[in-house]
C-alpha cells in the first residue's frame, strides 16, 4: 500500500479552503457582475437581450453577416427572442465535432392565462388568473412583490413590450394569502402541495373603479382603460400575448461573510451566464466551441424554442456552410456524433434542514465546486442520458488538469424523486453528454441560493472544457 493513503481516497473540500485572498476577490467581483445580469434578465427574452448585448461588445456577429469560415471568428444567432447560440470557430473542420455547453434560460414562473383579467364584484377588486410554469411550490409565490413582463401583439400587428415593476418607482403586483387567525378550516389542514391551489394563484392588479356609475365591472374597466391609454391595448389583445409574473426580489449577498448569493432564476441562468462569459474568453480553439442557451427546459424542452427543436441543427449547418456551402447531410450527422457536450444545469445542494432526502456520499454541497452528474432521471434512471465512463473520465481529466474544483452527485436518494435536463435530447443525436453545473439551495423557489465560489468555478470549468482538444 502507498505510504500516502490520501492519494487513494476521494475527499472533497470546500472551494474556499483552496482560494487565496486574490482569488476570493475574483469570486466576489464575478458574482456581483452575475447578480446584475440576473436582475436585468428576469425573463428568457430579457436574458437573451442582455447576452446579445454582451456578445456584441465582445465582437460577436450575427451568423447572417458572416460570409466565410475563419478560425477565431465569433458568431451568434437568436431564435424567436428566446434562444441565443454563440460560437467561436475552430482550426479543425466542424465535421470533427464541437465542444458545446448547453444551458437553459427559462425558469419557474407564473404565466397569465389567455383571458386573465376579471373583477371580483363582492370585493371591488381586479385580478389576473395565472397558470404556473415549471415545478413550483405554489405557496412560495404568495405575499411577495411580483412584476409583470411580456410581449403583446395588438390587433393591428404592432408589438408592445411590458415591464411593469422593473423600475423602483413602478407599482408591483401580489397574490394575497389568508391570515393565520382565520386559516384553520379553509387552509391549515391542507397538504403542503395544496396550501395554495393552482386556481388560487390570482394576482391583485387594481381597486379603483371608473367614474361611470352605469358601467359594468368598473374596476376591471379601469384597468383596461389604463392599458389602452398607456399601451394601446384592449382585452382581446391579451389573447395574443406572452405575459409572465416574476418575483421582483433583487439579488443579494447572504451571510456575515457574503459567501452566498440569493436571487431569482439561478436555475438555470447561472449556467447560461457562466457558459457565455467563458466563451468570451476562448482563444484560438482547435475545435469549434458553442454556447447554446435555450428555452422550455422546465416543461420538457418542447416547442420551437426548446432543445428538441431544430435550431441546433440549423445553427451547426449554417456554420458548416461557411466552410463548405455544399456540405452533405452525412457531414452534419458526423459533426453531431463527434460533438462533446456539457449539459450545464444546476443540481440540488443539500439543505441543512432536509439532509434525509439525500444519500450524503452522492450529494452536492454548495461551495464544493462544479457538480458532475453522470445521470439524472428518476425511478431506475428513467429519463436519463447516463454518460459513459469514457466521457466522464475525459471531463474529470480536463477539470483535474486545470485545477477546477469539482464534486459528483445525484438528485437525491434513489426512490426519493429526481429530475431531468436537456442532456437526453442531445444524447439522441449521438453526442457525448455529461450534466455539469453548480449545486443550488432552495431550487425552484423565488429566491434560490448559490455559493459565490461556485459561480466562478462554473465559469472556469466551462472555459477549460471549451479549450480542451
């Protein structure tokens, strides 16, 4: 046996124990920049707008403006305002594959129904009906300030963007809850999943009636008059809208030492931001590198902006055409099968009050580095892509060679639950895929919590993966 038994054992350490004062300063500076992005990009459309702005500052050009292949060329493409893909062209032909980091920009939220606005005549209040998006604990969405964001297509075809609550002097919205003095019969005996029911997620949006005493639904009408005066909208226009209610809680550092960052949307905008920031710093890659930030992951990656859509095929095809305008479908298929992917998504960090849902030797800890998750899924790995040993070994070596703090884990105990990512959809294309991202506490809540160190380490890990041969 070796005299140094420590080399035989896997022992994870806190990232903070490995970081000197200079590196810790870098952690906090990067986290502050990320917090700014998180507060601006409160919807997938706003996040895409901000990432596009940052990319153009770094010299990225829209793919339609690039006419030929040149190693080092920086390119981006946007799909319906909800996806942004960025690439740095490599020295090798794209047929040899790319190094791809895939994340998602959509997060749990409340969407307005198609006919959301109504009046409670007994209370004289105007309210908005919602439908929750993604996996949420519905009771967490009451009694917090909400903003109204989205896009409306008017009857004449004009587009209107809404962002009410974004500025400090804007009004906000709220879902009210019953007081503890009166909840014994109507609420106290409910199971936690029904403390607030889906149809009870109604948003308070108005209380002053129009002056016309003869009008019907006078408070609702007053809301419609406000929307018409300010935005040119009428009630029918809400049918052709995408309006989201999102928390207005600003990102804040947590703890006496500010070692954690709380905010709305860590899952998965933390991976989108860090993977995009990493691609900005790629220099002269051998293989083409791609950052893919998509939509609809929280509801199964469906639709024409989810990872199951054709946008990735089209983007890689457009890149191949820069070098070979007459490229074959077989060449594109070879590109797909030779592409290596980190499915950049968050995973559950152990919560101090609920350790029992984890098998601790295979559980992620906030502040212990980027998580490599070989498989997700549930009930016997159902719905998982399950990365092979060879690819896990490749990524592990990249991280070790570049001194990237990492850990491995899973989404809870075997029979406790589980989850999924975009990994399986990329694996179907023949790509090598491994889930890899930071561990987050209070996941899917309106105020998620991540270690400040893990934000920067994720950036470092994605950059090392991009630049690997």
